[in-house]
C-alpha cells in the first residue's frame, strides 16, 4: 500500500508582500485574496515527490506561484 506524506510549505514573507502589493495596485484593495500555501507530497519508500505550488485566487481566477527562495 502506498503511503503519501504531505508537508506544508510556508510562503515567504517576501513573496506574500509582493502578491499583496500587486493586488492593491491593480484592484485598489477592493478584491479579497484567497491564498493557499503549497505543499510537498512524498510517496514513502520511493524516490517520487511532487511540489504543489502556492495558489492565489482573485476574482475566480487561479494563479500559481513557485518560489525557490535563496
């Protein structure tokens, strides 16, 4: 049986502030953001892993953010 391990990846403060800044500039603060942190999914006892990106939903549009950090 496969066992999948899910580890949440926290969004960096730098990326979060850039997203909020862009939304304030574009939408004048009227739109509500829905931000979902990405996660790392690892299948135990294999070398398979999947990185799920951070998701931001604005006006029923889904945006994916990958951020490698430093």
